[in-house]
């Protein structure tokens, strides 16, 4: 039971953190619960599909299908997260101060919610497919569901959900006027980490070889496969042995997000025109 | 609204261009060194052989053959590798040139039985 609990928890912790951050980032947007739930359900269905077709995915692209699949879905998540940040830089204040009429706000909000629902779905799909394969493997080798495995899996899942709730409640303690800035920064770091991970998969597939030298090795201080290392890996993209390319892509993603948010930010209304 | 839409489109185009540049920036410099292929298989959730050897400073292609009917996940912290190998299937794992030493790996789904070491000389 413990093995199942540990493996399931370790796989869902990343998705748990992401769901918590996304919920906090969209606090002011209406109907967010439905969209995020939709993303979770779609991610779960996707995880089952990936688990079912893992043989075909592995064999695709000369045996590098898994790496390319991971790099692609991570790339999509990066674009969605960046798009959300840029969109919120433009409209966040309007939504928060209810400057838009309700109907308009719902339509506008649904766009960025779709982007974030995709991010949640992708997080669950990636890690969830491994959980499905692991539990399915145990089920077949032990000739059916054993109560203890089921219990371990459910407890691991519950702990992952607890991570979401704690992340969300923790972020809500931040005063309202800082919340937007904090969640924007967290989403930018999340995106940068994912972009670096995507490049890591392309490096594993031998599709990216430039700047392939490992810059440092801090695995002795904090391994990124430890629990804390894994949390930091999700939150800020911590990597204990990054290649030059991974670091470059990480920084480039942050820079691009910053520039796009600056471009998108609404021009302040001059004082004499303000009501 | 239309200027916003245009800006969004431009933003999207810029993102795609950046992503493409990042993807292909590294393509021309393919590895010149000869890749060494090393084989290993899994049966009853155990690696066979559990100790494999490879030369140092050369790229390694590790071919993992899973003889069990259920999937396993080949994982190594020191090699920075994580890959699912389907049941009754196989997968190739690319490993960058390594310094001499011992690199442990395991089956993430069966950590009690699935352990092995790659010795690089």
C-alpha cells in the first residue's frame, strides 16, 4: 500500500501544485471552477489514452516518440501559460475592478480559462499516464484489484489534492493588490521551467545538441528527484544538472514573457482624463 | 477590440517563432562521436544483466527490452533518464557521453526488484 501511495503522490504532486496556482491566478475570473474541473477530467481521460497507446507512442519517430510527445505537450503548456500572463497583463485589472460588463467579462475570461484548463489537463495527462500504467501493472500481476493498492492509490491522490488546496489557500493569504503580481511571476517561472524541461526531452531525443554541456551539478546539495527538489522543479524549474541550452531556454522564456507583458500592458489613462 | 486581436496574433506569431528557433537552433551540430549500443532486458521485474558496461566519453544508446507483459519505467537519477518501456516492448534511451564511474538505474514501478548499475570505464 505504501509503495502505491508514494508513487501516486510523487506523480500527482506536480499537477497538484499547478492546479493550486491556476486557481489562485484566476480568482477574479467567473466560472473558473467549471473550466479547471473540465481540464482535470480531460487530463485524466488523456492519461488513460496515453497509457493505452504507450507502445505506439514509444515506437513513433524512430523510438523517440515519448520524448517528442513530452516536449510537444510541455511546449503547448508554455505557450498557454505565457498567453495567460500576457492576457492578464492587459485585462486583469478590468476584470478585478469589474470594469467590463458581466457578459463581456464571461466571454473574455473564458479565453484565458481555456488556456489554463489546457495547462491543467496537460499536467495531469503527463503524470497521470504513469500512475495508470503503474496501477494497471500491479493489477494484472496480482490478478485483480487488491484493497490495499486501491487504498494506497486513493490516499496518494488525496494527498495530491491536499497540495492543491494548501497551495491555493496559501496564495490567497497574499493581499489582493499583490496577488496578481505574485501569481504572474509564479506562472512565468512555471512556464520557464516547463520550457527548459521540453528542451531536456529534445536533448534526450538527440534533436538538440547545441550547448549540451552540463553547467553545474548540485545533486549532492539538493537532488531534483527528492520531494523538495521535485516541488522546486515544478515551481521554479529547479534542475540539479542543467545543460547550457536548458538554462538559456529558461532565461529566454522569462525574458520573452516580461517583454510581451510590457507590450500588452494598457497605457495608463492621463490624470486629466480620469473620472 | 481589433487592435487587441492583432496584438494577440502578433504575440502568438512571435511565440511560435521563438519556439521554432529554440527547437532547431541545435540541429546542425550533430554529434560526431560514435554511439555505442548497449542492450539490457527485464524479466520478472529484474534487469538482465543487472550490471552493464560502457566506454567513457562516448554517447550511449541503451536498448531496454521488456519481456514482462506489463509496462516498466526505466529511471536513473544520475543519468537523468526517465522512460516508460511498454509491456512486451522495447525502448531506446540516449545517454550523453559520461565520465568514468558507476551509474545506478531502477524500474520506478518495481523498485524492490528492478535495480541495476551501468559501469563506465
